[in-house]
DNA sequence: ATAAGGATGACCT
DNA sequence: GGTCATCCTTATA
C-alpha cells in the first residue's frame, strides 16, 4: 500500500473508502421516480480485485410497475425479471442487444415491481482500470468511460452472470451505493431514452450540463 | 445512418 | 417443442 485509498482521484468528492456505508434498504423502499432523483450525486462502488472502482451517478431513469409499458415488469413476473418483484435494494441486471449489460436497482417493497436504471457515472476512482475494461487507451477522455448504461457496466466489470440479484445494502458486498453529500445543482427531467412505449413519460433524470451524461444533454 | 449481436417472451403447433 | 419480432445500446460509417 503505497497510498491510502481514501482520496478520490477525480475532483470534488468527499468519498472515503475507510468509512463508506451502503445506503440502507429503506432508501430503495420507495417509488422509482423518487429513488431515481435521489440517486443523482450518490456514488456507485464496485469492489474489484485491483481495488475499488467508483463513480458518481449523474443520470438515471425510473421504470415503474406493470402499467409501465416500457418496463420489464410490463408483461408480469417472469424468470428474467424476478428481481424486480423481490425486496428493494437489489441489482437487476439484464443483457441488451446481445452485447451489453444494463444495471438497475430494485425499488418498492417485496411483491411490487419497479426499478431505477443507472445510465451514466462520473468516474472517480479506478479510472485506469476502467479504461482497461473498456478497451480504451490513455487518450480516451474521462467522459467516454461511463457515459451510458452499457459503458458503465463494462467499465465497472458488472455482468448479469456475476452480479444479478446482489443485495446492494450489504456492507461487504461487491456492489454498493454511498452517500457523498454532493450538491447536484440543476436536475433536468426528460422522457426516457431508447424506448418506444410510454415514450413521453418524464422519468429520466440527469445533472444539467454534466459532461458524463449520455447522448443529448439538454 | 446503421450493423452488430444474443437472449427473451409472445404466440403458435 | 419451434419460430419470430423486439430490445432500457454502442461504435462504426
């Protein structure tokens, strides 16, 4: 250990690995649109072999229950979406387009489906490893590492096979969410990205003007 | 603009 | 059982 792992590499974070406690279950036992908003500014931590990988959440989307045609719960409970019906605060990870993973967090009490999709992070810690995981060289900008749901899973080495169903509230878990007392500034709300049904519902939340937000940032 | 890529669920037999 | 359209995306042109 040449250097204490307590200091964030990237500017502006008070994140301290020696004291981090995951957000409690009650935080997630709430409607997805509320959790999605409150997750902005929090830190997603991945405990890896080469040390922690961490980033600040800058973009989220809420997916509601069976009345939300864009949600995986829309057609009722299946083997794939069982986590959505389980207790809050668990990782729901699915593969998309045969290529990428998407990381969601279950909300609402057991039996009631709903989740938040984490769409983008600002890399804070383990940036070199994120670059490696993404197959990018040193010239790739910070904002290319985790500015999209598939990108951030690749950067943090999150996969359905390894991580689906994980309890995110365990202090010793591989994945967790941490309070950072970060001042978010203006939060912008728009329709969700990449869906065809319920396409006008205002359930996407992101930090206005942040470089690491995916796609169009207005 | 669009191809890549594979799992999933809907809808049959 | 089988087939098929769809998909909460990304990196290329």
